[in-house]
């Protein structure tokens, strides 16, 4: 694997020597790019000796560019790792700046980028840094959590560079998560002839003829699962809330609007299915009595109260049936991801739950996602990747989990 290691200015820069050693020992080809700040802390020659390549540090050096131009260098790696990633570099990446070689390469590449931040604890906690990180995560950067403990400045807190061995593992996992799952090849054997019922998208709960309560679900996750399952040879029924997506003709699509309609459609279809996957973002409540005419704004009335009643819990209902299909739910959480997902797994009596963090704009609407898959006895972390790829890994995990219990 070709790894481009970016080293930015920070006292932890010396630890990246160990990282290069680990990469090289594992048989990877490593090229190092240093920022001017990094060179204040460590000599390029040390990286050159360990990587076996001259260190690149300039965008405008004709000699360096003559060997391999910066655009060519941006295409060379399978993955870019920035360790340590300073607060300054995070800010520049967030802004899309290209005023040095490293940031230019990051702008000019379509390869995955892993960031291992390291900085003083207050710089780490600063709202500016946290906002930069959130934005970068939403754009698909993979970001490691820094370590906690005594810092070079004498303070104690979060902001230490993760251990080189952990950065090494995170790099390998990131690249592995982007490869087609080898188990995908044997999947058609498992899924052929199986019937999958999948819900996707939002539900819209009407307030009056022109207004409704909805949510941000685009349907991308559920549709990706439906496509992957059809590709693996399964018979797929997709019950979808209102979204702007198309599906292959081999998939039987049922369009619904409200949670109640989705529930009725699931009731009609669940009995013949082997696996039910509930990826839809179903409204927990609906308007008790939607108005038949458009609600008018009334002069002098500053408040408007809408009465809501609970919708049926569709996935819970399916899990209560006998016989029942293998039931997979999703959990969209903004905090305590694993704890809340475990709670839903048990409370709704599901066979599996796919937990996704939806804080800071993640999960909903995006093309990529990250999932924590949980059953009573198994657990798998699917790192951030396109939903189309996650869908395949999810189907592999479901197939393995069902096979294990048979
Ligand atoms: O559609 P995308 O833009 O691609 O975004 C994907 C997603 C974030 C919507 C998806 O990955 C996801 O997390 N879907 C579930 C969202 C959700 O409603 O989660 P929840 O924690 O509120 O519900 C838990 C489970 O119960 C879900 O499987 C849900 O489908 C189901 N449920 C919820 C309420 C209800 N009345 N009936 C249900 O069946």
C-alpha cells in the first residue's frame, strides 16, 4: 500500500518516526511530506532514512517537482495520514487552503485522509478547533480521538498524539473498510431466493393540506441496502417514504407518506420475508386531527398548539410476531451511541441494531455514514464509508449472524 504521511508542526512530530517504521515494516511504501512548522521540531533526514524516499516539503521547489509533480503525488497514495495534525493544519483543511504542499495535496486528492490531531488541551477544546473537526468529519475525513494525559507543555488533558501503533491500526482499518468485503463474493449463495423487506426514507405527518411534519432522511441508506441485496440475488421489497431517489426495476417499491401507511404496508408484506430491515426514520408522533383546510394565520393569536398522538412502532411490532423474520433496526443517536442502541436492541426485541451517530449533520442526507452493528453476541464497527459500501458490509454481517444461529 502507498501511504503519504503528512507531518505538521508539533512536539509530537518525533513520534511519527515510529509510525513510518511500523508502516515500512508492514511492507508499505511511505512518502513523507513535512510542513515548515514540522521542520522546526524534527529533521527531514530522519524521515528520509526510515522511508527510503526524499522528504517533500515545498510546493515551489523545481527540483522536487521534477521528480514527481504535486498532482502526481496527490494521486500516488492509497491513503493520506496526517500525524500529528496541528490545530493550524485542521483550520487550513477546513478552509480548503492550498498555501503549502500538504494542504494542496489534500485538496487535489480523492483518496481517504486520516487525521491524528495533537495539540495543547485548550487548543483542542476550543470551539474553533471543534467546529473545524466537525466540518472535516462531515466532509469524509477520518479523525482519530487524541489521547489524554500529561502534555509536553506541562498541562494535563486531552490532545496528545494517539500512539503510533493505534494510528497504524486505524490506517489499516480505514483502507480495509474501503476495499470490497471479500465475504461479499460468497454472499449470493446466502441471499439468493431470500426475501428482504426494507423501509427507507422519512415519513410525513400532515398538519393540513399544505403542511407536514417530516425529517431529514434522504432514503440513501435504505435504498443502498435494497440495491446491494438485489445485487446479491435477494428478492427485495422496499417500502419508502417520500424521497427523490430511483431504484432498479428488480426491486419492488411501495411508496407511502405517513408512518401509519408505512405500518399498514409492512403488515401486508412482512409475513413472506426472511429479513426485515427498518432503515426508515419513522415519525414517533402524528397530528391527532389533521385539518381539512389550510390553517389560517389569525391576527392577535401568537401561539398555535398542535396535538400529537403516538404512531405505532413498526419495527417493534414486527419483532413481536410469531413466526417473525430476522429483524434489523437502526438507531439514530446524537449522544451515548452504544448505550442507547443497546437499549433499543433489547426494548424492541430486535435481532440486530445498526447504530449511527447523527450529531453535527452526520448520517442523515450524506452519501457516507459510519455504523456500529450490534447483536446480542456480536459487534462490528463499520468505519465511515459510502453508504453503498456500508450496505454490502451490513449484508455480510447479517448473513454471518443468521448462519451462526442456524
Ligand atoms: O435516509 P438517509 O438520509 O440515508 O439517513 C439514514 C438514517 C440516518 C435515516 C438511517 O441510517 C437511520 O438511522 N434510520 C433510523 C432513524 C430513526 O428513526 O431512528 P430511531 O432511533 O428513532 O428509531 C429506531 C428504530 O425504530 C429504527 O429502525 C426505526 O426505523 C424504527 N421505528 C421508529 C419509530 C417508529 N414509530 N417505528 C419504527 O419502526
